[in-house]
C-alpha cells in the first residue's frame, strides 16, 4: 500500500483513538462505517465477534501520532 494511502484524516485518527480507548465492559464506540472500513483495510483495527478491536499495528499507529 502506498505511503500516502496510510495517512489518516483527523477524524479517522479520532475514530482509531475511540476504538483504542474503549473498554471491554463498556459499549463499543460508534464510528462512521467508512472509517471502520478503512481502518480495517489498513489493519489498524479488526472486527472480532462483532466488536471493533485495536490491532498491534493500530497501537503502533497511535503511538506514532497523527503526523505519521
């Protein structure tokens, strides 16, 4: 995947953070479908048993910040 296509918008990054900050015993965060589809395609999140979960790549992306 080209490096440019891995750039996230501020809103997509916020959605990634929402998934990453959700707790197991709380309701799942609601993010736009287009964000979840793109974040899944980039392997930053995964749909596990109907719930969005952060992947290791997603954790690394959050650690890198918005600018990377």
